[in-house]
C-alpha cells in the first residue's frame, strides 16, 4: 500500500488521530499526541437556496477540527487510552458566532484480550461502514439514521478485539444521541465481525438495534417544539473491501427497519459503494449512495459522486467533487433533496 493510500486508510479508521499528528510529550510509559485540520470548503447547489435570503446557491462549509490523544502503558498486558476531538464551524445564521461539535470524547483500556472504551465515540458498525466512507465528500451516508449504527454517538460502551485476520466489535448504548439519527435518547446495541480472507480482501457482517425514546424537534432558541415516542430501528449489514496497489474497491449493504415516530416504522434498503484509485499524489474515485423507505421520503437518497484529490506532502490536500442526484421527485419529500451538488475544498492537517 503506497503512502497516499495509507493516508486514506488512516483517515477512514474508526479511531485515529490525523496522519500528521505531532507528539507533544513522551516518556517511557506515556505518549500525548495533538493534531487537527483547517479545512475551507465551498458547496454549490440549488438545495442551498432555502438557507439564503438572497436565493444564493453557495454555502460555506468550512470547519476546524482539533484532537488530543493520550496513551499510558501500565504493563505489557494493559494500557490506558483517551481521545477527544472537537469541530468548530460558523453558525448557520451567519455572523461571527461559532458552533462547537463534540465528535469524540472517550477513554478506556487496551489489553491483550481486547479493548474497552466508553464515551462519545464510534459504534461497532463504524468498522464496516468505513469500508466505503473513504471519499473526501460524498460517501458513507447510509448509516446515519439510527444511533446504533451512526459513526459517532454518546454514552457508548464499545469492545473491540482483533486476532490475526479476525476483527470483532460490540457495543451497547443508553440515552444516546447521534448526529443525523431520526430519534434521540436511544437505547441500543450492535455487533459486527470481519475477516481478512487475504491481505487485500476483507468481508464483514453486523446487526444493530435501537429503541428511540423520543423524536425531538427543537426551535431556534433550543425549546422543544414536538416530542413523540418512536418505534424500533433495526439494521443488518454486509460489507466487502478490496485494497491493493493503489486500488480501493468496497461495497456495503444495509436493510432493516427505521422509524421517526411510533406509527411510521418502515422497512428500508440501502447500499453504499466506493471505487478509488491512488496514483502518485493523486486520487480519483467514484461513489454511490442509495437509501429507500416506504413512507419516510425525507430519508431517501440516490446519488453518484465523482471526485479528484491532490495531496501535497503529508499536510495539504485540495479536492473537488460533483454529486449527481438520481432521486426522483416522487421519492423525495422536498425539491432540495433531488438537487445536484458541487464541492471544492483545501485542507491543511497538522
């Protein structure tokens, strides 16, 4: 695997610091790393018009991420671990105010019998969904509608074990929220297993479920406008990944039930695919995202992404992507759901 493909793999890892993170303290037993990124991004789409009083198709999607990682080796069989990362971005209302989002805040132990972590972190499902969530922009979107499968959720207790070619992860969560999930205050669980058939080919499968206690919609001042009981969210998945000599091919399938309220529990089918090739300091990739429910049309998606990224050493990256929306008006809840998007960005990681 060449350097640039390795950088992509590190970026897609379920728990990792930036590839260029700096060690700010180290002794015989402890290491403290600090990293992050400054990323300026511009998005162009008719979907942005609803957010602009002047009917502008442009939206600034810039952000800053800062993370700190600490590891203390207690003995040959036990280490303590902690990681936190925050994301800062301009408020959607404009001005100089900043939104601060806690992406990670967890700690745990790493042992010869597996690792155990608790806090705001990835769920066990993230290991498999990271097979396809590799592109800079339009990939890895189908798992965000349930806290039990989301990339990041709070109040998660996760166990992870890797032995030779086998990886097993499991998690439980209580009163848990996640970005993008259709319900909040979730109680759930999940388990996955993955096996490397060869050094290049890995397959995996998983199951997750969550009871959403409330679908809470808040007003601009934070007050609760509505709060409804929700039904069950159940997801099963199968995933495959092939990575070899600059080529990255992966696909994920998901199915099950999703609900926003107690009365709209729907069957869903979803698929996510990534095909990328890294040559020299360049990466080109093609992505596909598909999600379909019977009645909850606001969740549906069907799009193809085309992307090019150029890497300058270990720190700077420029990229551009075009998302072609294939979702029909009859399968969408709003016009904005069917609009194409263009996104360009420059990232400096440290």
